[in-house]
C-alpha cells in the first residue's frame, strides 16, 4: 500500500484486526434467532481415517506442555481447560514451551530453506530499490515520504514550495532551496535501530507547521508514548513521559495539544490538554468517558476551527465539539447518545455537516437504515432537529465523507461496488422535497471497473479543489490519482512500479473505464475532457480477476473474488488459498500485492470471501454476521470453499485458508466444521479462544467486543458463542489439516496464550499422523502488527508460502 501522511499506521481501529487504514477519519470504528450448535453431524465428509499424505517432519516429536486441571462453569454448563495456566505469560514453563515450539517449527521448516530463499529473491526483485510518495501540498510546504534504499521503514520529509515562475521568485526559491532543501521530520529506521521495534501510531503537524506530534510504540505492546518535535531546530521537546496515548489534535494557537489516554484495558477514555510552555507539568483533563463500552477519539474539522471529541461504541456514538481557538472553554454536546445511532461531523462556513443513521422524520421514507447527510448551523448545534440534505438512492450506501472549501466528497457503495463523487458547495437545500444525491449535480470520479479498493490520500488542505486517492485491485498496482473537482478532470500522479512484470500488462484508457459508470445508471460527465489522455496499467490480460456470487446455506449470495493466471492455472488441478475475515464490518483487503505473483505464476488460485460480519453493501451485511448470527459468517466461508472446488477452480484436497486476528475465528470454526475441506491453513495472531476471553473482563477489548460477538454472561449468547468457539470445539480423535500458527508475545489485542492453547489442544486431539504438521511460531519481542518492515514482510510471506507448499505437497517448479 502507498504510505500515507496522515497516519503511517492508523490507530483508529481498536479491534482484533491488523487493518492499517480507516476510511472513516471522523469516527472511532471499533474494528464484530439463536443458531444451533455445530454437532459432529454438521460435516458429512468428516472421517476418522487419516487422509494425510506422507510429509517430512522432524525426528523429535512436537513439544508437550504440562496439563493442569481447571474447570469452568456457567449457565449450568461445565468444561475443562487444562491449558488455562498459559494465561500467566510470566510462568517460566510457558516461556520454555514457546521456545520449544519455535525450535520445533524451525526443524519442521528446515527442508524449505531453499524455497524460502527463492521466494524472497523473487519478491525483492520485483520491488524498486527506493520507493517514495508524490509530494502533497499542505500550507507552504510539500510533504512526502520515502523508504531509503536497503532500509525497512519510511522517512517523513518536507520542503518549501517553489513560487510561480518569475526572476525574483526564482532567485528567492533558489536561496531557499539551498538552505532548506529537504527537512527530515521523522525517520522510522532510526527508532527501529535504537529500540529494535517501531510502530508509529499518529502523526499530526501543527497548524503553523512548526511542531510534529506523534505517538510511538517501541516494544510492540501498543503502549504509545507521546513525542513532540520542534521542527525549527529538530529537537524533541522535553516533557514528562506520557504513555497510552491514542489520538491527537492541535488547537489553533499551535501551542496547545489535546490527546486521549487509554486505561489498563487499552480503552481510550480520557481527553487531556497539554501546553508547550516552559515549566508545564500538569496537563488539564478535558473529558472522561465512564462507560466501559465506549472509546474516545479526537479529530479536527478540515478547516481547523473545531476539535471533535467522539465517544463511540461499536454501534453508537456521541460527539462533543470544542472551539479550536479556546480549547479549554468547555465542550458542547451535539446530540445525546442513543443506542444504535451513529453520527460524524464536519464543519463548513457556519454549518456542521452530519453523517448519521438517526431515525428520520415520520413523513420521510428511506429504503434502508444506512447513513444519510444532514446539517445544522453552529449556533443550533444542540437542536433536536437537523436539516436533512439528501438521502442515498436505491441500492446505494454512504460510507464516508470529506469536506473542502468548495466541495463535499462522498464515499459510496452502489450495487456492491465502491464509488466516489464530489458535490459543489455551498448546497442549496430544498426543504420542501426529499432530495437524492443525483439532484445535486454530483461528479462521479472515474475509477477502474474492477477496482476493489479506494483509499483516500491525506488531503489535508481545506482550500484545495484537488482530491487524491489510491486505487488498487488484485490486478491493478496501487495508482495515485488526483481528481480536480472544480474542472472535473483527473490525472495519474504515480503508479506502483513492478519490476520484471509481464510485458503484456495493458494500459487501460480512462474513456473505456468511464463506460462502467453507465452500468450503474450514471451518465458520463461532459466535462471529462481528458479521459482519453490518462491511462493506468493493469495486469488483467495476464491475471484473471473474477467476481462470483456463492449461494450460502440460507440462500444468501456471498461475493467471492477469484484471482488466477489463465496461463498457469489448470482446471480442477490447481492449489488454492481462500482468505476471510468477517468481523467488525471491515471490508476484506483485496488490494494489489506483488508477492502473490510468485504463487499465481505457478498456477495457484487466490480467492477472497466477503462473508457476512464484514463490510458489505450496507450495514445489514455486518449485522447478519455478528452476535447471535455469527455462524452465518462461518457457513458463508465454507460455502465459498466448496464453490472453488465444485467449480474446478481448485483441486480437491488442495485448498488452504488464511485468517488474521479475528479472521482466525472464522477459519478455526470452519476447520472444526469441515476438516476435510481444507488441506492446510495459516492462522496469524489468532483469536481462537473467544469463549474464555469474553469471560475475562480484565482483558483488553473484552467489554468492547460484547456488541460484536455477544456477552457470554447472557445465556443465549453464551450458547451461541460456545457452539462455534474454535478452541472449545476441536474434534477429538480425528484428522486435522496442517496449520501454521503465528503469534506475538507482546500482543495486547489477542493474548499469545490463545495460539499456544489451541495448538496444544489440537495436538492432544488430532491423530498421530496429523498432529506433527501443526506448528507454532512466536515472535518473542513483537506485537499484534508484527515487524512490518519492507523486506521483513517478504521473509514472513516466503515462510508462509513455503509452509503451504510443503503441507500440500505442491510442486513449485
């Protein structure tokens, strides 16, 4: 993905997730009839006879941890958990066990060393030695990032803008360039070399561009410390250590910074204010959220006039507004919190523009319960009625907004496809008639027909009429596009370079792509004067990307994206990988990844199942896959796996699955239900022991996750969670797919013990032929997000792919 200025790794997601970017810059998205339990009869293909083909395993047997009797009881049910003791990560026996597992995994993978080196070399050879982002104008400066040659992490830089042509201006620009050619604001590599780990949460430039406030995690524990750098002299400002910082916002005086602090469960709950003044040691409390199911986030309106204090649960929100010129002059609540009601604010010349799903007036009808746009005057902020501007039409859902001096930008989903449009401001609202987006003469940005992801750039300049986005799909390398909303034209700024790429990669004419808008009932804009001049490269002539709809167990159609090389793929003879997530309403990432070419060119199929519980056409897709309906996610995933085999995309007994964090809940449950469907799986920082974790309110995220998965303290929700919990439902005395489980010791979102317990229990239960091919690797110094370096990721991916090749016996020549 392209490096973003606003957040290198966005901390707006407090969930069991590794997603790095949130489109919803103004929210704190906490990024999960009773279904019968899964019984042994759920899988007709289950067999106690081992189907595993011979696979080389180490001569020494896998580690065997101690078993300590422990009984849990709730709602009249009792169950044993002999590995409950692993919850104490300070236990020497646990540390010894993890080290033994690392040694065993190393021995298991020893015969894949040559393949790993080959894959790493292929991946690195496709990557340019140096990558950089295009400059982005913000005030008098041009900001950009680059990764130096041979380095792992980015460097944030800036330089002064040059003036328009003219002899005096040229001389002045030359002098400025000589003395201030480039300023390095933050070098991730220096931090990593000093501490051995680096994770930068948020970066915020002060309005006068003299200070950089950022949050830094140097251990992997996500206990971010606040750092403020004086950009005039390059020095870190001395201050009392402040840890547990999550979000930041500058006041207009450029000397006052608001920030949020997390509690012992990593829930941001307090807003404090610090001043950059000599001798300041006491920061002022601005706000505190006492409800443990709500988290607090800070954002600034695009024009910088207000700071919003957003207190959000997973399904409800409450927003307070702070005058950025007088941040300690009190907060104004916009609207009292109502269960299930969300709203997010921006400001534009005396009006607050509000995205909300609040119930509409009785005389207004809307076809769905998604977000719509309203507004109110700043002086009427506490009014109980807002002026409705417009509603999305049929089959359209508003997902996000951004606002500028002359334009409103809307992120939409229409018929399951992402779209963006701009609307000229100010808006003349007709209060007498219900308005739709089409009534406001929107400009729909031309995008590729097969684009699967649209990520906004930083877009920090409120006065700009140009909106920058990153477009990407499984067959389109990341392309940065500037859309001129005033002229209604666009330009390709930069596209990710792929070295050694197939020579037949085609350039897509924007004129052709614009035709796809008409497929959704949207006419091309006559002002698109440069559509034939701009082109972006894609690899659709080399790699086929198909979108299918799979019928799930209850008749619902589940989107499935399938990627393969027509040249290398063989019908019903190719190995495949099925990715899934299905939680928190998050859309499964299907953006371009150059590492996949190593598998695609060897005939592999890579598929993405957009199961319920994740992001979809509208909020109902998430709601019908969480809580008491969570098993819909699992059935959707299994249905997609069966489709790949039944339709000949993947060879039977050659299908694997990959899940990350909460996505492992999906994969783990599917392995229990249909152990013969998948030949292998990779579970990364896995959330597998959901029942025991949700019964422990002392763990981070537990109480926040009640809205997503349910509260086991409630009997019906306990029975639902218990029915699919991957750890609890491991089948005794049966075959099990080969599985690579990766964990991080300092992971604060998913305890390292979840992976260790699951592996130990699988080994107890699986047959002697299967259990040695279930391995666990633990990063003893990393956190939930892993190392994250550019080349380190190549090594990690090569390890993952080599495991799948070995586990499934695939010939990679």
